[in-house]
C-alpha cells in the first residue's frame, strides 16, 4: 500500500435487515446465530411452496418510515427507504447531522443489484402507476441518500450484482484518497425482487431449507433484503473525540467474466491476491474473514478451497446463514459486521452444525469467537457475471 495516500476510516454504521431496524438487532442476531427466515409466497402457478427468504419486518419498515423525510414517506420505495434509513443511522453513529459542514460536499456511493425493483415490478404488474411509485430509476436511490444526508458532492449508484456494495466502497475510497472530498456516505441496498425469486427458483437455487455455508448438506441460497450504510472519513476530517470502527486498507475489484452465474476459481483467487497487495499484507496477516458464503455448491467450494489453502490461520464466518443473502447489499452487511467485530473483538458464528462442515477451514460455529488481538478483517463479496470485490479493514486500537 502506498503510505503517501490519505488514510480513510469508517466512523459510523447503519443497517436495516431481517433482524430489524438498526445495528443493535443485527449484531444480536448474527452473534446468536438466529435467523428470521419466512416462507415466501409462490409467485406463479407451479412454483413450489415453502421457499425460505429474509424480509425486513413490518415494524422495522414503520420505524424507517418515521425517520426518513417527507419525500420518501409520500411514495415509499423499499430500496430508497432502506438506504436512507441506514444512512441516517450511520450519520448519528458518526456524530454527524444531515447538512452539517462535514457533509455538504460529501460523496455518496450506493451499490445495488436490482435498484428500485419493487417499483418496477409494481408498474409491470399493473399494481401501481409510475407516478404512484415515484419512478424506478436506480440512480434515484443515490439521489435520495444525498438529499437525506444533505450532500451536494458527487453521487453514484453502482450496479455490480452481489459485489455492488464493495464496489461502491472501492469507488468512494478512491475519491477520498484523490482529494475529491473528506467524507463519504457509502453502502448497498436491495429490496425483495420477484424477478430474483423466479430466477433463483428456475435455477433450483432456493428451497425450503436455509443456506448452510461450507457444509456437506448445503443446497440452497436464502434470498433476503435490506441495506447497510457507513460513513467514511479521511484522517483530517475526524472529529477530535471520534473513535473510528476501522481503517479501510483496500478494496480490490475484478471481473473474470468466464460464466454468467458460476464463479471462476482463478478470478476469485486473483482478487484475493490483489486485495492483499493493495493492503500491503500477506494472507497470514488476516485474522478473520467474512466470507461471501452463499451456501451454494459452486461458490463455497471455490471460496472455501482458497481459504483452506491460502488462509489456514484465519477464522472464517458466513453471516448469510443468519440474515440471508442481501444481494447488492451483501457486502455492506459484511462491512457492518466486520466493523462491529473489530469494535467488540468478537466473531459471530456461522449458523451451521460443526459436524457438518465439509472443508478444512477454521469456520466459526456455535458461540461467537473472542479474538482479543483482532487486527485485520477481510470482507468478501462476489456476484453473477464474475464480479469480485474484497475489502480489508484494520483495527484502530
């Protein structure tokens, strides 16, 4: 890593997920290994019943609606509602207020796989008109976050399938290091998408049992929804009393483009190498890895094999076993979890049976793992089309 570049820190976190509204219920559920999956209704004749998914609870939606501004409340779209609520929580956590001096020229980078899918699907199905939904431009999510936080700087919506949130982090990190701004509001969001459910069902990738990452009995992905947002600040922008969660060392992004859905082992391995090079670290320096860990055969075989061969010392966890796969927000959920792990020196478990673990890796199961000297945490996010994005964080204490 070039030590001459500006150091960038995460100073605030926000999230809404199947665990509820806020970082506290999210952290409680992932540490307890508790999932709140529900049966999703069949979307067409012949679709098998009993498919499990993660939905943001109605109570959490109402909490979010009460906090966002009148523009979003008037015509709420799930993606915007989730992202704006999480951004407001992240601001409070960072000790910032919307429109304050630190935010006026802030960068906004939001990753999403499906954008305003809920609004688009309502229009296509004839449930609402375009005017009633507020429109389905994906960029409107970033616009809404910028309006909510009072930022007049560059605003981007990035779509790189399930790697989107980590790609958004990479984009924001580069802009802060280049001097475009000293503060950024970054993250990812995705709503429940009928298109996704139908597509995954066609691939026979979803079903009546929850995802079980890295196990012999793994079979299905568990689709979910929500948003995670965080505040990035350069060292010179930090408040005197600030206690950052982590320093962002690197976010490596690549695309192997070898298959529409299946990951490419060499492409994924190359992204791992590049992330370490950018961070100025070796694999043995990584203490904990938040795996992409979807519970699918292909992903877990490749990712777990790399861990077993290259990261034998690292503790590995896969929180999708608890909160499901938040699609474009998956990397954001991983970032929030990674930052909380660094703060609490605690690694949440993968909610699977230890006896069922297939690969020779240090998968955390059962109770959370205490790591008193936790220093470096890696967060993986991969997506269809060969999209790969890996972030590495360092403790600040």
